[in-house]
């Protein structure tokens, strides 16, 4: 009985020691004070946020996020790439803590979300058009068509342009979940007259397309872009802003 009791006691001591070690590890991790932040970004907006051949998210926005993550020792960024149409819904539902997708600080967004004071990128937009279209500016787009996602701020910019130019409005086709490449293809084959885009995006995406009849105009619109947060993330927003 004594031998059995000693054996049982030895097992119990080992289990107790293991539990202590595991608890200690958990406490050390909890006491580290590092918070995991779920960051949403895009998966099809080259060269800002898109997937490489291995399915890994890369781009300018990702480089900015990784640098912020490196400098903000109290946070660990969990970067999640998804379709643009699901990003704001995910932020509103609490599935994400912040967004980085070349977002413009519109008046409507400022009423609902938080933004740093500091922008992280300028977004000079151009038009991708057929080389025989004769389109060189927004003025040439009067009565002509382009596609735009209604959830993107560019859509609101185009609506504002139309309001400011009665009689010379652009025809805006509301589309969702259309890739940049597919948008260029529609311009190339004449389905629409232009695509509002970025010169860097055009250069990046066109490398992979068998299209040779598109050119871009000079800059037609320009906005500064920001990382965006829900209203309850004031501390995180300030940390990003300060960094």
C-alpha cells in the first residue's frame, strides 16, 4: 500500500508540476500585454493589396501594415485579405478591428468611423480608355459610361462630379465583385468607355493581360487615403496615428 501510495503521490506531483508549468506559460503570455488586432485588407487591388501566385497577400498597404505591426509592440496584426464588398460589413459586425484598403475620409464615413490624422497614401486616379477613344479628361466622359462599385468611395466621387456638371454627366454602372482585370477587359472590348483607376494599378494588372489597345489619361481626380477604425477603437487609432 505504501508503495502504491508513493507511486500515486509521484504521479500526482508530476501532474501538479505540469499544471504549474502550463499555467505559468499562460500567465506569461497573458501578462505580455500584446493584443491581436484583426486587420482587413483587399485581395484584388494591385499594387496596393492583392494575392501573389502563392495566395499570399502582398502590396503597398500590406507593407505599411507590416511596418506598423513591427513598431507597435503592444499589438500583433492578424492581416486578413477579402473582397472589398465584405470589408466594411466585417468591420461593422466586429469581425475586424481596422481596415486598410486605400479608403478616403468622406464626410459620411467620418460620422460612423475613426480615422488617423495622417494619411498613408495619395490616390491620384486616372481613366483607362481605348487608345482610339479620344478621351483625355472627365470632360470627355460626358454621356459615356464606366463601371463602379457602389460601396467604394469613388462611386460617391463620381456622383458628386455629376452633380457639379449638369448636362455633362457620366453614366455610372453600379457593379459589385468585379475584378480590376475584368473591368479593363470591358473597356477593351467596348462594353464601357472607361475605367476609373490608378496608374500603378494599370501598370501592374496590364502585365498579366493580353490587351494592347488601352492607355491611361492624366490624373482626373485625387484624394488622400487612410486606415479606418470603428468608433470603439480610439486607442488603437491613436497608436497608429502617432506611429
